[in-house]
């Protein structure tokens, strides 16, 4: 289990250990290559002449700038093995180095996959929450529209009741006046 960035202070994660092992192997390989190259050039005096002849033969085909780039790329490219390096010990170390790099890459890929899965779940949760909130907003909007409709109906009803009450009061006052007048007329008639 790889816990990048979660290890306690003073502790080293598995990935960091693998990277350190890879760097140590690369350093060891470079030293071995330098030793072999020195030994090879000391043992075989013709190598220098052959290399010089080869450079002279190839110079018209490849401009000096391109050769420099090609040599630089070969020096940096660790995957390319020259015939000098094709011994079992070198291949074993190269294989171990590639295994370590592969393990580190696999660990990083697995971690990224887990992170991606978590992010996908989070995204799905956010979408569900967003849909729920949108539905809730829509329901509240409909409820508000209904309540607004009820309020308008209540306002209209209140206005109608108020007008009806005013009419009733006016009729009552008219009837009250007519009753008082009729009462007075009856009284006057009885007195005569």
C-alpha cells in the first residue's frame, strides 16, 4: 500500500524508497559503464583510431549539430544498450531497475485510479445533490406560486366581503331610516 504524502515525519514511503533504490542503481550503472569504458579503451588501442575513422566517414552525412544531439540523446537514453553493455550482470541490473520503475509507475497509476474513482464518486454525489436541490427549488417555486394564488384569492374574497358589508350597512341604514319614518307616521296617524 503506497501512502504518498501521508507518511509520518522521519519515515520514508515505499515509493520514496523505490525511487532512492533506482537512483542508487543508476549511479552504480554509470560507475560501472565508466570503468568498462576506461578498461575497454586501455585494452584496445585500435578503438580510438576506428572511432576517428568512423567520425570522418559519417561527418558528410550528418552535420556536427545533429551528431551532437544524437550522441546526447544516446547518453541520456538508458533503454538503448550498446554491444559493450550486453553482459548478463548489466542486463540483470537493468532488468531490476526497470522492475523498480515499473513498480513505482504501477503504484502511481493505482493511486491515480483510486483518486479518480473517489473524484467520480464525489462528482456523482454532487450531481445528485444538485438535482435534489434543483427539484427542491422547483417544488418551493410551485408552492410559492400556489400560495401566491391563494393569497390573491383571499385578497379578492376579502375585497368582495368588504364591499358586501358596505352594501349591507347602507341597506341597513336605509331600512333604519324608513322604519323610523314609518314609525313616526303611524304615531302621528294614531294621534289624529
